[in-house]
C-alpha cells in the first residue's frame, strides 16, 4: 500500500492585518525556517504547464494544484517509505483496460523521460523493468525530467493538468502497468501506482455557512479551521474553529493528516478568503476529500451575516 507523504508548500503568504510578507519554508538542521522570498515566475520542464508562485502554495493554471513534490519522503529505498505494492508489468501502448474506470478520479504517477532520438534506450529500459528492475531507480539514473530527483514521481494528478498525450496514456493505463508514450518532451515510460476519487474543493458563501452552523450535528460532522494569526483572532472570531496560524505552518503542517480526519468535510476560514483558499488547496493535495473555503472570509461573514462581529 502506498504511504502518502505530507507535502510542505514551496512558499507561503504570511499576511497581517496591514502588511503582506513573502517568505519561503526551508527544511534545515534546526527544523523548518522562514526566509524572505520575492514573487517569482517559475517555468518547469515537468509535464504540467508553467505556473506562477506568488507567495502561495505553488498552483498551476486554473488554480489546480500541480503534481505534489515528494522531495524528502518519496521512496522507501531513500527515506523509509513503503513503495506501491505489486510487480510492474509493461506495455508498448495505452490500449489495455484502464479507460472504463470513472472519469472523476486522480492518479498517482511516476515516469521517466528520454529524448526523442533515444527510443532504443527507452525500449531497453522497458525491457529491464519487465525483468524486475524498478522504474523509479531507472528514472534516477536515466530520466532527463527534473522529477528524476524524486524517482520520477509526479504526484497526484487529474485530467487537465498534463499534456494531452501523457494524460491519455496515464488515464488509460492499468494500475502498476508500465506504458510507453511520446510527447513534445520526448519518450516516456509511465506507471500509475495508485488512484482515488477526485477530491472536492469549492467555495461556500457566508450565508450558506451560517445556515449550516445552526445545525447542532454540523459541528460533529465537520472540521472548522481558522488559519489567521493570533492577533487577528483576538479582534474577531467564530465559535468552533480550530486555530492554525498560517505563519506557524511549520509546527502543524506535518500533523494535519493525523490530527484531522481527511474523510470529514473541512471548512477553512481567514480574513478575506485568500489564505484560506491556499490552505484549502493544500489540504486537498494531502488527501482531504471534501474541503470548503469560506468565501470572503470573516470580513464577508460580518458584512453579510452578523454585523456584531468586528471588521478590521
């Protein structure tokens, strides 16, 4: 069984009521540290389109999370994680039985990439996998994709994130079967190592959320997270929310999947709905099935639902 890693976002926006700070989380010998970072436009050679990192969790176009980075905890041979079970089988094409599965799903994909003129090498690597070698090990040695540092792991992806040829091959491939495909980047060997139902991520309007709050069972069935800073909480707050300050991400990020239930509906709140959306997308990437961002944050809740809550 694949053991999922907790992905720490590349960068996080740390706003206060009056000032915005752009910082980067770095894993050092002294633990997670914050350091200044300027907004940058990142172009990557990965299969997803270029995306912009703007003091936030890295997001691809259309606000869909890019493939998860497993920088520190990708493969059992490197960091003690359990690799996907099952021996890989190989195929030279994508016809093979995966297309009938549901469209509303995400897949966990690893791959290796070689240049277009290196088809002979690709065939040899595919034969090596058929003899029992691991695709991730071959990716580290032969792949020209930056994902080679993670054993070729691209993370959880859904339709619309990958280039068309790769997407068609990946979403048609049976689990654990290594298939070959060609894209504008070159030749790929790819393997789908797990799949899951696509997670829900959507906005909830303050009025709708207020109605839900009136139901006593709602507080038992849902998880409420407020990612504002402590000084903001003292100015305005809603009952029932667990406070997880985004600036303190290093102290709670790695414990989210154990402290909270990914199967339960999870609602995220901040001042204006920006930070909460970033965290909501990150939670979705960690496997939370149903995540809701409270649109407009507590400011909109005050204006539209309860004027007694102070604005700031």
